[in-house]
C-alpha cells in the first residue's frame, strides 16, 4: 500500500504512533502491530497511539491497541491511547477497554501522563 498509514515520532522517554488514515482496520493494523513489535525489540517501553485522524476502528484495530498495551506492560512501561473520535471511543467503551487502557483527550495529556509515570520509577 502506497499510502502512509502512520507517522512514528521517537523521543527519549516515549514513542508516538500517529495513525494518519481514517480507518484503523485489517489493512492498517498488521503494519502497526509489526511496528510495535519492532519498537519493543529495541527496548521502547512507553508508547502513545494517537488516533485523532481515525474515524473508524474494527476488531483488528482493537487487537493492535491491545498488543501495544501488552508490550508496554511487559516492558514495565506505559501505553496511552489518545485522540479518540466518537465512533472509536464508543467501540472502546462497548468493549470495556476504557477500564483497562490509559486514555487521554490529546497528545499533550498523553505525554504528561507518561512523564509523570516515568518520574515515579
């Protein structure tokens, strides 16, 4: 697929996957999962997935989100999901993942959450 599906922003304390497509689905989720696994193998333990540009998410998208959460937990880090549009937020809520995941309204809040958690350790 030629279209750029996400942008990776790497910082010292965390990395951000900014999903740049409207649909986090079976076409995009496997690519993001591969990126997540690669990041974890490099020792990245704090990850933010920003979905502000995504209006739709299916079960494969949820699976990628859960992979990110598990990889961060296993590495003793923090995963934050941010920028949820209403339909995606509804899916997260219906799936009851809002009780399991760290969710913020915007990237600035996500960064602040990770910085607070890394300063605790």
